[in-house]
């Protein structure tokens, strides 16, 4: 879905998991704001107003709700239809500092109302140029000091006569984002307790037909041994599947924490309204077939009544710790330690089957379906806190807030592996994902960059995912990429060694001492240098000892054991887990893709084993990777850059490509090195500019609508004489006529390696920074890598080294390495430009000439378009 515009009303979670509405104050809120102030205790009133003026509540309320100069700068928090908090700021002074005031009802203190109001007010204030808040508080008002600290804002104060004047900068740094994320985690987990740890459940639409979805869900709930109260809702029955049945949720004796809704789509809206009126805290809607209007109505009902929503169009939920199975699956989920969140019910069923077969099982399972509310972000926070989940599996076809996903996943992946399938990689796959999930599928390159930076282990097929789960779920992570191959058949060992090499692993050459110990065990004719061939004559126990011996070697990070059964023995029986190092086994005679034997994953082919190890090694490497930092950049002219963008949009409100000179100037505002250039409009000016630049020059026509200049004949290179320059200018004038806006005269850049650097502004993901092979063959070679902004120094270093052209950039034969550090800085600057000016829809720097002594941008294309204000890290529900 596209990034939502800043709205006047939204919903967020309090620390106890309840839903509160945050909205812009209006005249209609006058009575509610007055009532809030009049309910304040004398102590609270004194701390807020430094006195007890009885007219103060009305005066403040009128200023907040009616005064035009405060309009849009005042927010109210509403719970159950009642205003429980208010925050506003005055118009900022010339330095961008605005006076702020906050009031929270006495009965809602320490519930997170104040921090939510501060976050939302600060977000809106930043968008309007406010740089800091100022507040005057009494010295004994420690609560307000703690409020800003809890919000992650660093307040400084000056005390005078018992009053502290606080200044609170609104900078968004890691400290602030971490504080926001932690509060969001705590409140999110509380809001999910009624869903995954309910005491009472109602299945609405539980039919007597044993093949109906509602009946199957109810039957599974009973079979799982749910210890709480279970009710059925069906106006045509008194009992279903042995469970007491009531005409509506309003008639159920106890208020359900959770209701599962399995009624036809036209009836869902009314049922949801009844659930909200009854006080239900969470809904699981398995029903499909919602149009946009019905879907919006369903979500609005859930928000209004403070209910969390799974679905619609989902397979259900399960949690083995709570003995909860509210799916319509054919088999009961096996208890285990895998957390699962999927958008596809079919993929979810397959994963549950595989986890059962792999002796892993699951801790919690949520099929989010069309994902109106609860998403992968919510479930990752739950896994972080539930004490049962050791690794997470995600199958997501769309993202609502990927930047928040990135921070949550990056934090969680440090403590548990996260795995996913990169679904929708093809055009056809993306079309299917759009149809299937009723949401916009995310471009594969963008999702791949997101997962890579967040430490999510990514596969391209479901089988690869299962292969990797089998290894990571049972085996330790390898310390590196050195893999030893042990087999009882030489040919099978050769195939395994080739598979490891193809997967980017290093086949270990065993040390002399390891070889000596192997020779002492094995018959003559065995190969001991690696790959190890034990010969077909060894018994299972001896084969297992060889695997153990090789795994213990310091020069080995992991072992691939390959077995072929013979009349002598089946060596597979001797393979067991080894402490500290992963074993991936291959049974050449095995039919199924991967099976478990004695805690070791057994694969049908060496390729699957090798790639599973490669993904595990990549994740282990990511865990040791420095988190990196955003470099401090100098030489930025943000004001001039903003003026260029604003002027372009003023002339073309719908957006367009910038004129070439404006594009070059914009990029130069962020300290990105450019080839010297001049913009001219006459032949004589072109000749003078060339003489001023000195040496050979290039002429480039700036023509509206012409993006690829070389293809249109808008470029002339290597012009050294006055005659050549004038002739090229006249030729461009004749060719493009009135469409010629001007001509750029550029000094010819010295030879080097041509690369490209660019940015695409993704609607919900933010800027995607691209780097790869440049020049006229860019599209033919398609040699690119991508990372999401902001870029840390580590991200930039990885990006420069990711494409195939990196081998050339690092130096080859007699060619020295180019200035890699300079390229990294260029990418960081480019990312900062796109972040600070989100109206920039695309930037294409191609070619960039990279040399040992630096690099220069030869050509730049920039497209701008209007951009809605949106804070991706603001705490709010969809």
C-alpha cells in the first residue's frame, strides 16, 4: 500500500494494550477539554498552572480548541469516547522553538497517554519546521521531566525561583527511536494477550455441519485442550461439537477475550459491532470476500471498540503454550519453538506439516490474511517476549510499515534466527500476490535489501526455506564458511564438494594431524586430505567416528556427511550431532527432500545441504557484523537543495525530471564530486565555457522529455577545438530546435571504471540506494545491488562490494584499486539527500567515473514529485 498521508485522527496503544484515539483538537472538543481540566486534582492543577484560577480550564480549552493560531497544533487523546489527555504547542518563534503544554487525566497517569501525545505532537511539529519544544514547569513536577525522558527526548533545563525552563530538541536519533520502539513493544505485547493468551473464546458461526469452517475451528479448539472457557455462537443450535451454543455474542455468559468470526461476509460487520459492544478485545476473521468499503468499516469498528484484528481471509491462529488451536487445519500443530506468521493459509498449512515432520513444531502461528491490523511486526514483538519462541518464520507478500519492520527485525535477529521466502520475485508472482492479499506487492529487490540489512535469512523457494529451517532448528551456526566433506563413496563426495563450492563455501583442506588421525582409523585406499572418502567398506560406527574427528578439527567450521548404503552397512546410522559445529547429512538413496535422524538433518542431495549451510554461515557472519553508524557529513547545503526542489515543484506541481543543470546543482549541494560544467544557451557562450574549462570537453543537450541523451544524439564527446565545439552546438540546435533548453559544457573526465549510483524513493520503504556497473551497457549487464537508506558505514561498504564489478573496483592485473572509501561516502551522501528531501522520486548518477585518486559524477538525472508527510516511526495502528 502507498504511504498514508498525515491525518487528523489515528489510533495507538497504551501500555496496558488498550486502544486510544489521537486526533487534532477542534471546537467540538471544547466541552471535553474543559471537563478534563475540571477533573484534575488540586495538586495536578497547581503543578500544571502554578495556581488555582477557576477560569483557567475554560480559558485553556478555548485556546486549544478554538484559537486559530493554535489550530492544528493541539491534540487530544480519547479513550472510550472520553478525552483523557491533551497536548498543544504555540506557534514557534524565529528559532523554531515552540511552547508546549500537556495535561493527562489523573486516572490515566502512567498508562502512556502523555508519551503518545508528545510523540504525535512532536511528529507534526517537525513537519512544520519546529526544532524544539520549550516548557516551564515547577521544580517539584518530576513527572513532566520523566515524561520527556521516557519519550527519548533529551531535555535541558534552567532553574530560576523554583521554575525550570525546559528546552527539548526534537531530533530523531537512535536514542529516540529505541525509546519509541521499546514502548511500542510493551504495549503491543499487552494488546496481543487477549489474542494469544485468552481466558475465554467464542467461535461465532460455528455450524452443525462437520465440514463447515466454524465447526472445524471449534472442534480443533476442543481437541487442543484449551483450558479456558469455550463458547459457540449460532442462533440455530444450543450446542455444537459438544460446546454450549448461544444465539449471539451478546448472550454469552462471560465476555470473551477473543472471538473467531466465521460467518458470511455481509454479516461480519454486524457481528464485529456486537463483539465491540460486548467488550471483546480481539477478533480473528476467517471470512473472505471483503470489498474496500466493507473492509474499511470492519477496521473502523475494531478501532472504535479497541479490538485487535487478525484477518480477514485467514486460516486462523494457534499457540501451543496456551493449548490454543483456532485453525481449520486437518492436523493438530506440534508444540515446539518456531513462531510463524503467514499471509497465505496454504503456505501456513505446509509449514506446519514440515515442522511436524522435522520434529520442530511451533510455539505460535498466526495467519494474518489480508492483514488489516495485526502484522509481522506485531508477531515479532510477541516472539521477543513470549519465552517460548527460538526462531521465527515469516511469509509476507506486502508490508505496511517496512521501516519499522527493519528496526524490529534487526533487533530480534540478534537473539533468534528469522527466516523468510522471497515471494513474488517475478512479474507474474507479483500480480498473483496483489490478487491474493488485496495489497500491493513489494518489489523483490527492495524486499531483498530490507531482509539483508535486517539480518533475515532469505530463501527463494519453500523447499529451500524448509531445508534451512531443518539445519538452523537443530544445529548450531557455523563459525565460518570452511566445510569438510566426509563420504563413503568417492563420487558422492566429489558431487558434494562441487555443491559446496557452487554455494560459495570453502571445501576445507584438512591439516596433517587430522589426516594422520583419519589414516589410523580407515583402511588403505581411503582419501584423507579432503574431501574424505572412507571407502564403502567401513561400518556405520566407524563412519560416525570419522565425522566426529573431522568436525573437531580447528580448520573445519561445518561438515557435510554423504552416505550411500551398501551390503556392508548403512553409514547413516553412525552420524550423530557434534557439539558446537553443524552437521548436514546427505543420503543419496533418500526420496524426501529433508528428514531428521538423531537430531541431524538429512538431505536427498548435496546441493540442498550446501545451500542450507551457506545461509546459516551468512547469518552467523551477520551476527558478528558491526552494526555500523551513520557517518557525520560536512559540506551539505540543505537549504539550497530544498529551494531547488521547491522551485521545480512550483513550476510543475505534478512533478517531472529536473533540467540537467538543476539536477547537477542539486546533487552538488550534498558534496558529491561533479565534473566541472557550465550551462550555456549560445554558440559563443559554449566556446567561451570550453576555453574556461580547458582541455577536451563534452557537450550535452538539455531537451525536455529526453532522458537517455546518448540514444537521442544529445551528446558530443572529446571536443578539443573551437571549431568542433561550435559545430557540435549548431548540430544540437538544428536537431532539437525550440525543445533545446540549454547545453551543458563539461570537462572530459579522465579514464576510470564506470559505475552507477542511484536512488528510487519507494512509497513505504523510503529511499532504495542502488549501485552497480555503469555506462551505456548498464541495462544490458544489469549488475546492481541495493540497500535501503539510511546507510551506515557498514551498509555502504557492503553495497560497494556487492555487484560483480566489485572485483574490478578492488583492482585486477596491473590496474590498482579505485577509491572505495570515496565511493562509500558518495553513496552515504546520496542516501542522505534522498532522506532529507523525500520529494526526490529518482536519482540516477550514470556514469560515475571511479579512479584510484577519487571519483566524479559525469551525468545526473533527478525526478521530483509531491510527497505526503508521513512519519514511519510514529506509534500508531493502521
